[in-house]
C-alpha cells in the first residue's frame, strides 16, 4: 500500500516560508498531479516526500510507515523509502551504460546476476528502449534519456513513483507521447504516481486527481480533472486552468449590469448592490450578428479577428471590457460568423462561473 | 530505527566535515596563524611598533623594495611578451601557428631556477660562457652583460613566467565571438580602431588576470633571485627569509624578521587574489565565455616569415640554449672547459645516478615525497571539495573560508609556518625529517587539488547523487558508485598537478632540508652553491628529463580522456 499522507508540513529556507502547515492525502494506486506556478514549492514538497529534505513541522507517512516527523526528528533516508524518482534533468549517470543505469537499484538490492539481467531487459522493454542497452547516455536523445530514467525508477518495482516535471525538457510531440506512456505504465503496474508540473494540460490529461497550489504554496483545490475544470473553487484555479475571460458585473435592483448594458443572467447570480466577476472560457462564448431569438444579449464590437486554423479567435470590446472568444472555423464559415475588425456582434455565454470582485488572487497566473 | 538512520547519516556528514576542517587547520591555518602571532605578538601583547621597526631595518626594507621592483618588472615584461605572442598565434596568419603555440607553453615545464642556473653559466660576469667568448675572442674589456643584476633577474623570470599571460590571453582571444569584431567592421571601423575599441577591452580582464598571477608568483619567487641575486647582494622577501632562518639557526630576531616578511607576503597575496577576483568578476568577461570560434586573421604579408624567424629565435634563446647548456655542462669534466668532445662524457650522469649518495638520496626523496604528497593531497582535496561543493551541513562556511587560505599562502610562508608549528614547541618535532617536508608540500599543493577537484565536482549535478539515493544507495555507496567515478579525471589532474611540480620543488624544501632529506631542487641548488657546478648541472638535466617524460605521459593520458 502506498497511500501518502502529508500532515501539516512546513518548510522554510532562510526567510522564505515555502510550505506552511501543508496537508495532502494521495490514495494508493492513483495518478496524482500537483499543479502550480513555478516557484510555488512543488519540488520542495516532492523532495520532502522523497526524503532529500526534512520538514520543519508536521509528518509524512508512506503507507503504514512514518517516514518523516519533525517533532521527534524521525527521518527515513531516501534509499529506504522504497520509491522511484524521476528528475526534471533526467539525472542519468553519464559514466554508466543504459543497462548499468537501470541495473543499479537491483545490484544494490543484491539480486543474482541472471534476475538482474531479466528485470533490466523487462524494464527497458517497458519504456520501448530495447536494443539500446549498451549505449552511453551521451549517445541518447533527451527523450531516450528520460525513458532510461523512467526505467531505472521502475525497475525495483516501487509502490510509489515521484516525477518532477519529467517532460518539460522535451519537445511538444515527445511530451504528448511520453505523457500517454506514463499513464499507461501507471495503470499496467498499478502503482501510486505523484506527478509535479506547472503545465495544466499535462495535469488534466494524466491525472486521476490533481491538487492546485498557488504561488504561496497554499492548496487551493483538490479534485478530478473534470471537477476542477468545470467547478473551479476560486478565481485562482479558474485562471490557472486556461485562458480566462472575466467580466465585472454589478447588481442594480433585479438587473445585472455590465458597463451600461443589461447582462441577462439567471436570477440570484448577481444580487442588488453586489459586485461580481463573471468568468468564462473563450470557447464558452456564443457570438452572433443578431440575437437569434430576439432575446436580450450583450452587445460588443470585434476589435481583432485572427485565423488560427481550426478556430477563429476574436478580441471583443464590451463597454470598455475586453474579452476573447473562439469559434470553430467550420461553424464560423457555415453560419456566417466570420467577423471582421469593427463589426458589431451580440454575445451569449455557456457555463458562467461567478467570483467575488474582491477576490483578486491569482489574477493572470495561468493565462 | 529510522531516527537511527538519520543519525548515522548526520554523523557521517559531521565526521567528514570535521576531518576536512582538521586537515586544513593543521596543515594550513595553524602555520599561517603562528606566523601572524610571531609577527604581531611580542611578550604576550599585540605589538605593531616592533613590526614597523623590523620593516624599517635597511635589509628588510631593501628586500621589500626588491620584491616590488622585480615583481613589477617581471609582470610588465611578461605581460608584453605574453600578450604579443598570444596575439601572434591566435590572430595572425603566422606559419606553423599550432606548433609555435605549443612551444610557447614549454617554459611552463622548465623550473625557473634551473633556467637561472643555465643563464648564470652563460652570462655570469667572469665565468659565463658568452661573456668569456666576447672577452677572449673579441678582446672586450668588460663582460657583455652581467646576469647578477635586477635586469638579469627580471629577464630570466620573464622567460619562464610569461606563459601565465600567454595562455590566458590565447584562451580569451579564441573564445571571443568574432561577430563582435565583424559588427564593428561592418559599421566601418578600421582594424586599428577595432583592436583598440573592441578587442583590447574584451581581452583586458584576461591580460590583467594573467599579469596579477605573475605578480603573485614573482613576489614570492625564491629560485631565480637565490641563484642570480644573492651573489650581488640582491635579496627579495623569500630569499631574505631563507637567509635569516638558515644563517641564524632560529634565533628570536631572525624568526621575528622572517614572520614579519612572511606576513607582508600573505597580505599582499590575499590582496592580489582579491583584485584578480574583481577583474575576472566584471560583467564584460561574460562576452567571451563560451565555445571556440574561428576568429578573423590578420595577414602579416611580408612580415610572415620574419615573424616566424623571430619566434624561433626567441624559443631558441630562451628554451633551447639554456637547456642545451645544462646538459652540456652536466657532461663536462670540469666547469669552464670548452664544449669539445674530449671534455664531454656521461660520467657525471652515471656518477650522480648510481654512485653519489647525495644525489641518489635526493632523487629518491623527491620521487617518494612527490608521490606521497600527490596521493594524500588528492584524496584530502576531493574530500574537502566534496564538503564545500556538495554537502549541506552546518559549519560549512568556516571550511569554505579555510579552503581559500591555501591559494594565498606562498611557499616560503608555508615553510616558515611549518617550522614554527612542527619544531617541537607544540609537542611534535618533525624538524630535520622528511615528514616536515611532506606536511609543507601538502599545504603548498592543496590549492591545486582543491581547484581541480571542485571544478570536477561542480560538473556532478546534485540530482545524479539524489537519483542514486532514491535507487537505494546510501551515502557511502553513492560516493563510491557515482561521485568518485565522475570526478576521477579531476582527481587524476590533481595528482599530476602536484606530482610534477613537487619533483622540482625548491622554495619549501630549501628551508626544511636536513643532510639526508635533500630533494632534487635542494641538491641542485646546494651543489651549485658549493661550486660543484657540473654535478649540479647533470642533476638538473636528469630533473628536466623526469619532468618532460612525466608531462608527455600526462598529455597522452588527458588526450585519451578527451578523445
Ligand atoms: N535549497 C533551497 N534553498 C533556498 N531556497 C529554496 C531551496 N529550494 C527551494 N527554494 C525556494 O523555494 C521556493 C519553491 O521552490 P520549488 O519547490 O523548486 O518551486 P517549483 O514549484 O517551481 O518546483 C522557491 O522560491 C525557491 O527559491
Ligand atoms: Mg520544480
């Protein structure tokens, strides 16, 4: 069992409090992603779990074992935590061949030669590197080195695999391919995976569950990818999960106003006297020349129209507020939604997320 | 159980840290501290007045002045010579550039005191072969040139020290991005303007840094001044320290003078190193950090072959001629005879290699001392660098400070400090044994080892070690399987950087030797002092052969490592 329990863990470097009473639970067998902006403390948390750092407060449990506990100084050294780690810079040993890199954990464990050989070949096959066992790392591409690192981390069959932005040094195609491979391996081997990244796309594609940290290392939300994408807990999460439009709205009597226009929204979204932000993705904007059924709509002017291939991307001005909308190119062509700069338009919205206007945290962090 | 594991790890870390600190404290810090203590502390209290009194004595004052004069002259000369030749072999179409470049590095191998010895044989006022040639054959009244002079000393030092500037400037000129110059050329600047406005400012930090290195070396340099200066009463700081300590057998006054002078040396050295850090730390140096480029070459046109001739002549006069003289004089029956075949034989060489106890001992001493010092210093250096570069333990700052010390402690200072520390005053008496020389060698060469090993360790990224830990390796296993194999080239470099120079060491050993613990350097020097010039020359010849062989092996090995 490799349930990870992080309980009220704090860590500071000099004056910088990176983690402050941080708690997290990762279930056995899940692929869990820690998502947050650069410098928020993801690596620090991972290193605490791996045992390269010791917490200032709190405790960390892996399965039944307390691996670190600040109050009584418990610290199980990394080599005895039974985990695999893959680093951002691969950390493949340059003086050892692919075979020897992968074989190292088994040799340390004192396995007989023949089973070392079998297990190494099996692991190398698992990451699609068969035939390259005798190469030195200097003779491999970045993607291949990352596979070696993965094979090395998996060869001793750890119950827990920690990955720290393992794909960020690879090019886009390779990144996509590797991301599926990691997912597949995790299912095949039934291990717990903790994956750390600042890339929300990878996080959504890869995880069973994910946790979002803000730049101060505070946990904002935990959930499955659809939960987080569809129901962001706050403005920070909403912002971080992709391009975000925010329209400031205010309630006056029964109406909701954006600029000088009436914003037709469901009742109760914006009560009298409230100032709120309506958040939505560019793909959730429905843009037309005229309101299709005569119902009230927001009116705007197209400021910029860019053709991006599969979609048309519009920058639209609504009473001094700028927002982005994207329309499927085919639909735009078929249904007369190819706007030009200066064209007037009307807007409706799917999936509005409402946030308090005072909640300014995380503004622009993910966009 | 788990708490225990942490404790073991921490204990190991503290053990290594403690051992590293202990080594540096015992080997370097205590001797230096004792020097300062003896210099500034008299009869139980701090006493600066006496220090000035010592500095104002005519002899000491003159030695300080001489060190300054000689070092300045040497620095100026070497900088001009080194920069000129560096420019010639990197930025012009000089024929056989690569070969000439290699030749200009040869003086690195030649011990300057052996060079000084050769020049003494050629240009000493009465007996020098060249002076005699002119006086006997052309009937000149006075010698052509007296090598026993400031000019002679400076000239000899320049001959053997200029590579420090040469190699730095070559590197800078080669690494410099030619697009900078091309950009200037496109905007219409002439070659002279480009050189003055672009090239020189860019390589200036390298020139200055090389110059400061020479300044440091020359101020604390013993050999050349000892061979060429003492005859005429020219002492610099190290030679005066030697003379005082040696002549007066450790009287209080001589120790006082010695330690005051040594303090001056340490402080100047620290200042020069600080200055060098400033020079190199300047932002513009960044522009030339990077990989090699192919720079534009200046066409020498009609000057091409004359320039080559000049280079060959320079090499011939400064390297070939002195080396040949050493070997020839080493073959003579008696010093002063003309070099004709009846007077020449291998008898001297046979004698000093197989029969003469003094030289046999010296060779054996130098080789064993060199091997021992190289081994110990290499391992100590890798351990200390490991703590400084890689470990996270409290108390590391102190070690970092101690690690800087060896870089600013010249040889004669170390020798004096070692005498103060190990002469029985503090319980251990190593005086007159080889051990005191070994301790001094370790202190003297620790800087080389720290430099080579830190550079190698910087290349070993932390994650390589952490990956091993995550794979189940403990701290010691990680060291054995990952760190040591990766720093092996650095360790090997450190070994040879120590072993070869120690074969020809003079500055330290001359202050510490006893009748049976002469080193090669000491034996060459004392034989020469005692008028046994031919044996001295023969031993110098043997030393040159040893050094050249060793250097060739290193070049082969390092070529294999890189290829
Ligand atoms: N060993 C360290 N010493 C000092 N500061 C550190 C150390 N490790 C991390 N930090 C600081 O902690 C913060 C979080 O770092 P990190 O966890 O690496 O961020 P990321 O989320 O990008 O992985 C950063 O501000 C970093 O500067
Ligand atoms: Mg990180």
